[in-house]
């Protein structure tokens, strides 16, 4: 019989109960016991939900109050002393590592948090000391939760992060030099102890995640698999299913001798179905294959026909008892349930499947291949109908969009003249001084702005009233920028809630959920817009506000748009056409907006692309270069239509370009503004080394705190930048995100910034 399996379930609950409980606990509005109870309730609810759906292999220890890697940090007692020395209770110590702790005389910042592979989830980075030791927690969470489920009559498969990934995803603590992977020998006995306890508690099988296997691995990491997994096999230990996801593992086949003895192997067949045959060829003689055919990263209904074909291929080679039907990864990256969505167009809702629905999908597929298609005929027919309806829907077949895409030429991606000629025109057209000053787009979003926006959304004020309010806000920020004597103004973005949703709501091809929350980090959830069809722009999106702002400003006004890659990456993309096609559609829509802005008298236009880097495929090589090529093309297509005298800016929230500098250079943006105040100015060296010809505005001060930087400090910062950048190419601006600040410190800081720029203007 072919079993069905889920690799992990979202933790938040149907109504983000976990977020609410956590935040109430942090605000002293919920007791520790109440929080623990709520966690327990949610776990049970999610186990039951999967059990009722008929899932054979249900995960435990996939729950976490904050983050599952943080759970393991505490489980193995890999806790830096700065967190243990205050004798906080275990829960507070845990949250202290996740989000910092500042009360009762204790003041300790959080551990570093980083993106989980190429998802929008963030994990807490394990942080090791020289001489690091490990010790199993006295009541190990995986054992506690396994027993908890067992008591409720549900036998689960505990999920652990694997020892190699746990170390490889970590780093040495500040001031420490330890190489994490060198700690393997010390860590393995703790895993053995934990596995023994799980076995004693009744766990027959565990899922051990080694997602680093999809990355390009250094030899010493690859070599760690053998000593690690040799010791994790034994009569007193549960069987191990080793899970990989988000990529293929073919390039790491030399690790196989180390894992061929394990009970089973899970691979992601949504992202990389082509790895199936090669992996089957590598399996040990009795090894089980867990086939990840239900997408854990997106919201689309699984195409049953295709999934069943893949699973059947595996069964032909391995037999039914050696194949498991599974989600491609944990369902952590999908919203809880489609049932909560009351406002989606019915047509579109029928195409979706959230975590709860995906849980049912693995069951149907497993049944279809076990008992034959007739046993689930209705489900298969309904699925085929949905897939067919989506494929033939007008939303996914917009003729006008397709025709336009077919006509795109190479020339459409190029500006009319090379940069030196453009710049000569821009300089006079915009009367820009040396060291021009500007900001990145938003200005403080006061309470009043949020109140008015809310009233407008709820229909409590009319569109005209809201528009008037926005105009007044724009007038104010223009006046302030005049007083500050900035050189290129912005309208302040008072009308925008979010940089992708704002555009998505104005484009055809997008839909929005009301409950489609996905955990981003800790208690923070995001609700990504969904690209359901071909994208087009029915009407201008930002022209009214920018045009008004330009009309009342004596200085150039910078129009502000979100770029195609960021719109794509911060949404759930379609899975029926390549992402490059969606990016090009977005680019064409933005191109129209850019040209409308120019026609409306906006001659500086910034297209933000903060998500460009996070879209980078996990492995270097062809796949990454292909991505960069279409990503760069889509940016260029979105802006290249303008006159030479119109200045194109782009913005990135970081300065680490070393890995893909050629792509940043290929954007051909006249000005790049980048977040830099918290980074080493040395990161700018690459611009010097590569003789980058165009202009750059590295953030000269950190806007993330209310602290006002002095003029001297900013001058010093500029001096550091001038080591690597030529005076003619340097813009002076803060980092991005002023919308989160108050006006008081914003004005004070920008006054100092403008004075610092003027100082250098005198000097050169
Ligand atoms: N223009 C946006 C702002 O200043 C940019 C936000 C971002 O970089 N993430 O708010
Ligand atoms: Zn930014």
C-alpha cells in the first residue's frame, strides 16, 4: 500500500491564533500557562485535521512557538551564555533568542535571523562558540510532542532538522572562530540520545530534514554525512526518512553511500521532477522513496493526473510498499485553509488549494495509486475539471497581453543612448548639483494617514475626501522637502499600504485573499497577493499623485514604482507559465506606467527591486544565470522607453552585490540607491573594481532607530564612500524605510544630511 504523508503543517492556526497568543504573552496579557495551552490546542487541532483527512504519516515537532530551528538550538543547548546567564524561564530564554529581551534589567538582542533557503520564511541562525558543547534538553520537545499526540490516539512521525544542516546553517558567534561543521562529533551523541528516547516513546520512524543537500556543498560538508548517519542507524533507534526539498540532489550523489542505509529518502518532485529516475537508481535495495508531488510552496491545486503519473513511475521501479506520496516540503509556506476565503471569485477559488486542502490531496493521490483510479473517481474528475477550467479561462489566456509579448524586441530593452549622453541631458534638464540629495520614497506614515486610509477602505469617507486628504499630505511633504533643501523630491507614498499589494490591486491578473496568511518570522505573517492570470494595467496606477506632487514642486519630483521582479517574488506566482513570462507581463504594465509618468511631467522615476537578489536560484551556475538574464531583462523592459533626459533610479535594500554584480551593472539604471549605513563601506569597492560608470546613492544613515546622526558622522560616512566612489557619481540619501519613523527625527537627520552634502559640494 502506498502511504500518504505531510512533511509539516502551518502553525499559526486558521485565524492566526498563535500570532495573537504570542503577542498577548509578550505584552503581559496572557500567562505562560495560557500560551503553552494554546500551543498544545493548536497542535492537537492540526494533528486531528490531518488524521481526519486520512493522512497516514502525520508530522510532529513541526510546531514551533517562534521558529523550528530555534527549537533545536534550545533542544541541543546550543545557547550563547548571554541568554542563559539571566536565569530566565525556558520560554523567555527561547523568545529572548528569537526576538531579544529588554525588561527587568535584562537587555539582550536577538540572534541573527535569515531567510530559509529561497522562501520568505526566516529562521534563527544557530550561533556557536569556540569549545561549544551540546546537551539534550531535559524534556526534549520532540519526545513531549510525540507523546502528546500519542495520548490523543495519533501516532506521528517526529520531524528533526538533521545534524549536518543544523551545523551548516549556523555560524560562529561574534568574536569566535569555530567552524560549525567541526562540531559534528560533539553533536551526534546528542542526536543518538534523542533518537533513543523517541524510539522508547514509541516512534517507529522519524523524518530528518537535510535541506542543505540541494545546495552546492563544500567538500567538508559533504563528507560530514557519512560519520553523522553511520551512527544514527541501530536497533534501538527509529528508522529515518531523510528529507530534502526546494531543489534537486543529483549534484550531491557522492553523499549517497552515507544515506543509502537509511529507511527512506524524500525528494521534491514539484520543483525538480526530472531527478526522479536518477534518484531511484541510487536508492539502496530496500530504501523507500517519499515522492514530494504536492507543492508546499504555492497555493495551486495539484494536477492529480500529472502527480499520479510521477508516482506510478516510481511504483513501477520500486513497488507500492516502497513509495510514499508526500507534500514537496513542509506546508509551512502555504496559508491554513481555503475555507476561510469568502471574497474570492468562485472561478478562481476553484483553482486553489491551501494547507488543509493539500493534506486531502496527498490522501487522494495515495488512494488512486493503491486502489486504482476508480476508488477516487469523483475526486479525480473534479480535479481534472478545475485544471481544465483554469487552463482555458480567459484570465489565463488574455489575447491582448500575449500579442503584446510576442512583439517585444531586443531594442525595447535598451535606452536610446549610452549613459554619458543621457547623463549630460539629465544634468541640465534636472539642474542637478554635485552630490545630489534625495530620499528613497516614503515619508513618516503618521497615525492620521492610517486612520484616513482605514476610513476610506471601510467606506466611511468618499473617494474625493480621501483624495483631498492625500493631496494635503503631499503638499506638506513637498513643503518640508523645500525647507530641507533636498534636490530631488518624492511625494512620500501616503496612499500606499504595501509596495506590492498597492500595485497588485491596480493590475488585472491579481487576486487577494482575506485569510491567506503565511508565517514570515516569529509572529509576523504576510498575506501575499496571488497572480492568477495574465497581467495587464487597465489604467494608470500612480500618475495622479506623482503628477500633482510634480506640479507643486520647484525641484524635480521622483516617481515611485515597484519593479516586476519584486511584484513577482512577493506574490504567489502562477505555476502554469514560466516566471519569466509573468515578469515580462509585469514589466510591460510598469513600462506603460513609466511612460505615463514621464508624459505627466515626472522626469525622475525610481523602480524598486529589493527582491531581485532573493530570487536568485539556490545554486550557482546555469540556472542562476538564466534567472538573472530574464530578471534583468524585465527591469530594463519596464524602464527603457523613456527619453534620455529622464532619469531612471532603482533601489535595493542591501549592498552585497559581489555574487551577481554583472547583473546589477546590466540593469543600466542611471542611479542606484542602496542600503548601506549598517554595512561596511568596503562593500562599495566592487563598484570601483569594476569601474562602474553610473551613479550610486549608498544610504548614509540608518533609519531603523530614532537616533539622529550628526552632520559630522554623515560627513565621515561620505568620506568612507569616496574612497571607492568618484565624487561625480555619488548621491547622498538615507537608507530606505522612512515611513516607519517620526517626523521629528526625520527632519533633524535630513537637515544634517543636506548640510553634509553641501559641505562636500563646496569642497569639490
Ligand atoms: N520606496 C520604498 C520606500 O521608501 C522602498 C521600500 C523598500 O525598499 N523596501 O518605502
Ligand atoms: Zn529598501
